[in-house]
C-alpha cells in the first residue's frame, strides 16, 4: 500500500504551496488515475510519490515504511518503483536494441516488445525514432520493472495508436502490480479502481 499523508510542497520560500495537506491511499494491485488542470501539481505529486522530490512536510509510505525518513529507506523503496516522468530524455546515440539489452536482466513481461511493435526498429538510434516510437520505448522500459508503476502524462502530444497501446499495457501488464497514471484524458477509457483529482493544491477522490 502507498499512503500519502499530509504532504505539502512549494518550490521556493515565500511562494504559494503547489500541494497542501494532500492525503491519498493507493491499495496494492490496483489501477489509479490522477486528474487535474495544467499546473495543478500533478507532476509534482508524481515526483514526490516516486521518491524524486522530497515534500516540505508530511510522509510518503510504502507498506508502512516512510520513504523520506532515511536515505536507506529511500534507496530501498525506490527499487520497488518504476517511474516515467514527462520530462524523461533518453540518449539519442543508443539504438533501440541497446536499451532493450540494458534492461534484458529485468522483467519484460509477456510480449511487451511485440505489442509495442519495437522489433522492426531494433537497429534504429533513439534520435531517429518518431515521437510515437520514442514513447513506446520509454513505456517498454517502464513496464519492464517495478511493483509500483508511476507514469506522468504518457500520452501528451501522442496519436491515437499510442493511446490504444498504452491502454492495452495498463490492462495486460499490471497484474500483481500497482499502476498510477497522471493523464486526465484517460478518465473514461479504462476501469480505474480509484480516480483522484488535484485542484487548488488539494487532492480529492472523484
């Protein structure tokens, strides 16, 4: 279980809180959606939940262990999390097969490479991929590991094909895992166990 307890965050002293006293519970083995307007704090929330941005106050606990209580806990719990931030940039010099090889020791479930149609681009450098295939590679890497999968704005500026493939990934490759997605456009496309909306720095169940 992931529990967000009274989490608050602001980027600079004296500035307004981006998140304030946020509380949410994400049960193990569920599918969860985060919604909210641009600038509401969704990406900040995902950064904090994944261990990449420490809150000013409150706690983030996985299985009852406070992630930010010590460096040891942070490192240990991060191993359970696979996080795809919206800002992730991969090296353009490596080929698709290089990235697949780097991650081959982890869990590539089922036929995820085939489902994302990546084989035909195995020898293609990342920099030469279309935006859609760059996202497919990022999704393959993200879904290859982790008990908790957190994905921030995966479908921003993507076409309908990638949208459908992502829906298939969430439906097919998350058994025995927990997935949390920040993407308001997906609210009606999958059966979510719980939907949270962030507005005015607060998070509330819809």
